[in-house]
C-alpha cells in the first residue's frame, strides 16, 4: 500500500460477520478547503459503524482523509460525501458519520449523516443500570 | 451579501435532500436588550435541525443574530421568535432551538423550543453500544 | 413588586401557549433551616417545566426562594413543598423540581419531584444522531 | 439515637406517599474488609430509591454504613446485602444500589443491584428537550 | 492460583443468581502485539455483564489479560476473542465487551461486542428523574 | 459548646507549635445580607493559615460563619472583617482569607486578605520537580 | 445612580486602606465593535487590583462595560483603554486588566495590561505548601 | 513481610543516593477515628519526598496506613504524626506530607507538614517555558 | 490584503508602546508536511509576546500559518522558524512560541522557543494572593 | 532503522543549538515487569529537555521504550535508568524525566529525576502576566 493521498478505501474481511458489533473511529486531523474563499477548513471526523462483510483498513483510511487536503466543499456536502464513500467501500449494516467543523464567523457547526442497509435493524438496546 | 445586521436569513439548496441528516450549530455571541430595564442580555443560541429543501447560510445567520443587538425581548418570547424565523426561512423537517441565557438575579435560565413538519417523524434512533 | 422575601410567586402570560416548550432554571442560592437542629441547610434548586397559560416571573422567584431563609423543613418535605407551590402558581403542563442538598454526615442527598397535568403527555422525543 | 455502628436502619414516614418521587444519596465513605486477605476495602455507595410509606433516616444510614467496618465480604455479595437490608427496612417502590469499589489488581469494579415492588412501574419518563 | 499469565479464567458461584444485577469492570492495563508490525498495542478493556451461575474471579482476570502480552491480533478480532473467552468461562446472561484502543496513525478506534443468552431480556429500564 | 450562631471562635492548643505547617479550610456555605438592598449574598470562604499557639475549633468556626446570616456588609468590608476576627482569635503566624462572592450584576468578585505576624517569614519554598 | 451606559466609574472609599489586599472581578459580558468591519466583538474582561483610597462601585462598573456596546476599537487599544480608565478613576496601588477576546479567523487572542503606583511593591509572596 | 496492620515502615536502600530526586505517593484509602465522637474519619494522604539513604517500601506503607484504622486523632495531630513516623523511618532529605480530610460540618480541611534535613537545600528550580 | 497563503506577516503600530503588556494568541489550525514521509503533520501554535513598536496583524497571521500547508519540516526546526519569522517581522521585546504537535508513534511532542531583545527584562512579576 | 525493540537511542543534530529551547515528550505506553512478582507494570513517561548538540529521534525513542517490555525493575531504579540513558545519548543541557506509575496496592507513585550539564543555568524565567 503506497503512502500517498488516495480516495481508495482498502478493506479486509470482517473477522466476525456472524454478529453485529460496533467500530468507532475518531479522526481529529481532517482538513479541506472552503469552496468560497479557498481557505483551509478543519474538522474532526467521527465514524461509527456496524460492519457487514468488510472492515475499513486503518492506514488507507488515513490516506483517504489526506486526499481531501486540496479539495473544496461545503460542510454539509463534504460530510455527506465521506459517508457515501465509506458506504460504497464496505457497505456496512449501519454507518453514522459526524463532522465536527471548526468555528467560522463565531459559529460552530456539526453535521451528522447516517446510512443503514435495507432491512437491518439493531438488536434492542440493553441498558444496564 | 452585505455585512450589516439583518433579519433576512439567506438559504441555499440542501445538497442531500434525499436523506434525513442533522446540522448542529452553536452561536455563543448573542446579545439583545432586557425589555424591562433596557440593559443588555447575553445568551448562547444552539440550533439543531434536519434540513428539508433548504439550509441556512452561515454568514447570514451571523448577521441575523447581530440584528437583535438593539432589540428588547423576554427570554421566552425571544427564543420562540428565533425558532419561528428559522422555520419561516428554511421550513426544516425538524428544528430544536435552545437559548442558554446568562445568570440574572442569581438564577440561570434555558429555553428550548421545537418545531416539526406535519407528518415528519425521525427514523428510529440507532443506539450503538 | 417589592424587594422582600415573599411566598407569592408572580406570573406573566405564556407568550407561546400554542406549543409545548421547556424552561429550565437553576437557583444555586437556596438556604433554609434544619428542623432538628435549627442549623442552616443549603441546596441548589433546579426547575424544569413546560408552561401552560402562565410563566413564573424571575424576580418573584428569587424573593420566593429567599422566603425559606428562616423556615425549617426536611429535605424530602421541602422539595415537595416547593414543587407544590410552583404548581399552584402556574399550573404547568409538566414540572420537574430537583433539590441538590449539600453534604450532611458525609452523605449527599438529591430529591426529585415531578407533576404533570391530567391528560398531558410530551410529544415523542426526537433524538437526533 | 445512639452514635454507634448499627445494622438498624431507622425510618420516618414518607411525607408525600401520594406521589412517586426520587431520593438519591451518595456515601463516599464506605469501608469493609476483604474476606480473603482481611485487608480493608473501600467503596462509594450510591442509593437511588422511590419511597413508599417510609424513608431512611440520614444519621442511622451513616451508622449502618459504619457497621461494615469490621466485616468481610466480596464485592458482589456485599452490594447485594446492602440492597437487601434497605429493602427490608423501608420496602421502597424501587431501589437501585450501586457499589463503586476501589481498584484492586489494576482493575476497577462496580456492582449495581435493583429491587422493585411487585406491580410497581415508573410513570413514563418525560424527556424534555 | 498461580501468578502466571494464563488463558484460564477462574470462576466462583454467583452469590445472588436469583436476580439480574450488573458487574462493571475496567482494565486499563491491556497490551498485545500488532500482527503486522510486531509492535506493542495498548488498550483499556471494559467489561459489563449480568452474571448467571458464575462470576469471573478478579485475580485470574488479571492473569488472563496478561496472557495477551506476547500475542498478536487485530483490534476487531482481539476484542471479539476476549468476549468469546468470557462467554465460554461464565456464560453470562448478558455481556458487553469494549476495547478502547490507543491512537494509531492519528486515529482512535473503539470496538464494542455484545453477547446475550437465548431468551434473556433485561427488565424494563427504570429511568428515575 | 452550644449550637447557636456565635461570633466567638473557640480555639485549642496547636499540637505542633515547634514547626510551621499549613491548615487550609473551605467553607462553601457562607451567606450574609447586602447592606444596600437587604437581599441575601452568598460566598465560599477559604482560610489558609500557619498556626502559632492556637488552632481554630471546627464546630465553632461553623457557628461563627452562621452568625453572619442576618448581618449586612459589603464584600470588601466583610472579607476583611472575617480575617480580623480570626487573627484576633488565634493570632496565626500567617493568614490568607479569601471570599469568593457569587455573581451580582453579571460580575463575579473575589476578595483576598492576608495578615502575618511581625517578624514571621515563611521558610524558603521547596518546589519539587 | 442612573441605569444607563456611562463612562463614569463611580467609587467608594476603600474600607481597609491600611493593608494591601486583592479584589478580582470577572466580567463575561463585554461586547464592542470591530473598527474595520463594524461587526460585534465579544470578550471576557478580568480585573485584578490592590485598592488604594478608592474601590470601584459594582453597578457603575456594569454601566461602564455597557458603554462600549456601540464603540469600535482594536483588541490591543481597547484593553489598554479600559485599564487607563480604571486607573484614572481609582488610582489603585496595582492593576492587572485582562481581555480574553473571542475567536476571530480561527485565532484566539488575550491582551494583558498592568499598572502600578510609583514606589509600590507587593509584599513578598507567601507560598504555602 | 506479614499482611497485618503495622506501625513498622519497612525500607530499602535508595538505588540512586548520588542525586536528589522526587518520589510522590498518593494514598486515597486512609481512615481513622474522630477522638471526640469515635466515628470514622477519611482522608487522602499525599507524600512527596527526596530520599536520602532509604526509600519506603510500598507494601509496608499500605500496612502502616491500615494501622490507623482503630486509632483516634485530630486532623492536625494525625497529619503531623504520620510525617514524624516517615521521617523516623527513612530520614529523607525533604518530606512534604499532606492530609486532605473529608468534609465535616460542611467544611473541608487540608493539613500540610514539611520536614527537611539540616543543611539540605533543593537545587535551584529549573522552570522550563 | 490578499486572501492567499503568504510568508509576509503584516504589522501595525503598537498603540501603547509606552508600557510593556502581553498579547497571547492561540492558533489551533496549523498543518505542514513531515519531511521524511510527506504525510501531513498537525499542531496548535501558541504565541505570547510583549510588543515593541509593532503588533502582528491578525488576518496576515492566518495567511502566514496557511503558507506552511505544503512545506515540510521537523517539529524542532519548524517551531524555531516560526519564532524567527515573527521576530523578524515585529521585533518584540519578548516572544515565547510554543508548538503542540499531534501524537506520532504514540508520543506527544511540544517545542517551546523564546526570544528577548537585548537589554530587555520584564518588570518584577506581581503575584497577587 | 529497524523496527525492533532496542536500547539504542538514535539522535540527530539540534537544528538550533545557538539558543536554549524546550522539548517536551509524553510516552503513555510504557510497560515493564515487577522484579518481585514478574507481573507487568505500566507507566506514563514524561521527558522535558533542553537539547545541546543532539536531539533524540522519535522513532528510536519508541523502540527504546519498547525494549523494557521484558525487563524487571523497581520504579525508583527504572526511572533513574531511563534518565541516565537519555543523558548518555544526547547529553542535554537539562533533562527532567518523570515516571507516573500505575496504582499498586491502592497507592499511586510518581518518580521525578533531573540532570543538568555542569555550568548550565536556565535564563531567568519570564513570567508574563
Ligand atoms: Ca476541530
Ligand atoms: Ca458543537
Ligand atoms: Ca451564557
Ligand atoms: Ca450545594
Ligand atoms: Ca449527588
Ligand atoms: Ca472509590
Ligand atoms: Ca487507551
Ligand atoms: Ca459561591
Ligand atoms: Ca473568579
Ligand atoms: Ca468570550
Ligand atoms: Ca487563550
Ligand atoms: Ca477523601
Ligand atoms: Ca480543599
Ligand atoms: Ca494538537
Ligand atoms: Ca498509567
Ligand atoms: Ca499521582
């Protein structure tokens, strides 16, 4: 695997596809460009997913995030796009993709996008006391 | 777009109207006037919404918040009014508008107002373990 | 309105009775007397309510809290009484009244009391991701 | 009431048995002995309950907690026993008893035990926005 | 019991099998090896379970965690394996096993795995106000 | 010793007058009255001192703090007065008295007063790395 | 005293001019205008001073801070000016004036200005262990 | 070494007596008895020292702390005594012994005691920016 | 002033060169490239300075930080270079430049560089109690 | 450079030996063995140094920390040894090495070791207000 920015998300087989379980990832080092001004934008990207047959490979995820360094996009569109790319790569049973964008104009913005496979539902939540 | 206080909330087309997703904004720099004493009041305004066909433009939101600088209003009425204005501008599928008002008389006050489109309901919440 | 301790809670008309919305107040400066020893007790009082036709006026709320300064009462009875007084004054659709009492004998005690109007139920909670 | 360690939990009549309400107590000063080694164990005990006809008296609760100072017991059994003793003393509509035991062998352990009266159910939770 | 790393999880009889209750353990000192590079990985392991007939013995749990010190495994597989081992040892009514893995490549990863006995369901959660 | 508010600070002999050492006390439950409006003021009082021949007795300190409940005084004067009273009672080698007064008019105020015996100087501070 | 914005800082005689002591004030509700864009700026103003013959009156301080609401000024100049005004009003033995300005362009800025009377020096700091 | 409470503090040779260095220990599980009421007191004990020829052995320190479980003593005297015992056992170049005692009567108390060898002074503190 | 990345730091005259005062800036959005691997590095840059005749203009500082987006440099060299550039632009009486670099290889690194004008010394620090 | 545990600390020339500056590193993933029981010990290692002609290379530092994974050593000796190794490798003008060792027997232990070159002294600390 090369060490270059790349839109290709590499995958590996989910070692336990027989059960639903959760993978949570935090990427505090995301930067892209503002499509209006060309100035850098910064965000923390949070990924929560229930894998189906594939998991996302950690190093390629880092290269993927790097690949936005020279690209422009509004917060809403960019967050939706990253969600779409992860769905295309690993088709998870469930995905929640959160972009916590840095303050601009004195205002903080988060965008949260979800995707679930047709027919998939989570097991009833067990809330332990 | 001018850089003046303005009650006009500018909008742009939601880039992903095909799915429900959440936008969360925090505006820590809100100030208006107390209708009884004329003295300044301060609040942090939190906006959570699920866009329908429109999103609210960030810079115009800043100008909108600025426009209350010389206006008076009680906490309850002011928080409801901001919610109504955002609904009028973008008709979101869902809106939650929170005003965290600064301490007065040794008492802290928050006001939380919600609006939802007729017939809209959120997808069942997925609570990952 | 006088600036004297008073059990009278003044009210004003709810400016938006057409919708359910939430008012949250925190009163960190509550003190009364222990009915056993006569020594001062201290608490933070939290008020969460959904107003119906009336809201509680902030300054009179401060005078009301002051009015307990010379009165004795056990934590459980005192917290229930404040809840009853607010219900009598504004008949809210819903009230949650919390007393966070200061440590006594090395033990911290909170008391939480709720009241709701007959037939009132909250709108289903929208839990945004 | 004597100031001696005692397994007797004194009670007083619930001043508001006509409504369900919650009492939360935190006891950060609990210590007993490890039944294997005889060495001291330490815990914070949390008590959440909905009283029925009786409440637990604060000072006797302190003496009760003191009474374990010379007794041994495993974390799981000790936490269950304290829950059983409180149920026997005040027969609450609901009890949640939590023991947050201090680190042993580099591992932190909490034990949470609940009891509810036959036929009792909480009012539907009101989750305010 | 020897003081050696060991995959054997020792158990003791649940002292209160007549009720569901929760045991929560935190193990901040977990380390294994990366299967790709052989370098050490570190994690905090969280264990939440409702015991059935058996509980897991604390000291053997420490030896069990130690036993991974020289073993390699991906985060997803390792977390699932520990869950499987605990299920095999004590067959709990419910288990939630969380691995909070340390940052690698600027990305934080948590993995959460659950298991429940056929036919077991938790009592309805009592959410006190 | 009676359980009444009292300006008398009881003392006991310093058990180790042969060395300088520090006693730090925090009194979060102080309340007096505003001399302008008669309304209650609240503060946390911090006491740091190096005892000479006398220490201040804990219960009488509580009664002393209680004794201000019906008295008026500005923040600056009140904080200086408490310092003077403690100096008069125990003549410490050094005293630092801090009043952290609650927010009034949106402004927080702390007042810090010190006293030292003639000729007393602290040992050079040992700042460990 | 009127309830209007005013540059006049009212004073009262220091009740304890015979000793150096410290008054610390926090004003989280400061807003003025950016001299370049006319848009609102926000800051928290911290005031630490050792009074000489005069103290600053709390309510007039609030009116003084209010008086900047329609004025423009750069962070550096504005912070220095407030310091100069307080020095002119009460001529303290020492003043430290801190402006914590809100984020602009992704950058946070604090400005700290000090003034001391000719010939004044603090007593050697007593650093208690 | 026996596993019994014991006033004997075991020691081992300082492995690096050629340089001053700092050992900091925190003992959050200290309990003794109030000499007035016989009720349990609780504290966290902090130990900072620069060893000379001896260090204090960790397990014996735990047994030493245990040995106060049945003993009474005022906060000031107890803290001084522990300091004296450690000095007697290891004669450190410098010792700072802090007792953070739990709240009693609504008041928190810390006691800090220091000892240094005749003629010892710390190296000038290097304060890195 | 253009909105392009630029190594030119624009300045403006210090409005109060007659006194030493402190300006503290925090830039959480700094990114450059690792000179070994070409991968992005991220840091928060802290700037503390006492201005002489010039201050640094905020917007040009943002453009300056942006200008490193495509440049490589080791943490130690990069932090020193930014310090040198600021000194060259405004020749402050004192500068402290801190780079808090993000975790790499499981290790966090900060670098702190200072510069002071020949002959400049700070006024003795006033440490208020 | 190989990816194996190694006691060799690789170095590179200090890019700015003409000035004193500070490098601070945090290594939260340190583990070795207890020399008494053979069980794993865990610590966070903090390194603060002023480089002279050499800096320590980050990746070799990680391999160095890894090299203790199979070695035994008491906290005091281990912390001193790491300090000695870094001094031997880069001969810094100043080094402060801190080991924050995990809780054992309910007691937390930190060890802090310093080294400075003969004749080196830090520049007087500039404490900005
Ligand atoms: Ca961010
Ligand atoms: Ca946010
Ligand atoms: Ca606020
Ligand atoms: Ca309280
Ligand atoms: Ca509590
Ligand atoms: Ca504990
Ligand atoms: Ca971790
Ligand atoms: Ca307070
Ligand atoms: Ca303050
Ligand atoms: Ca601010
Ligand atoms: Ca700052
Ligand atoms: Ca304690
Ligand atoms: Ca304290
Ligand atoms: Ca960072
Ligand atoms: Ca650790
Ligand atoms: Ca520690």
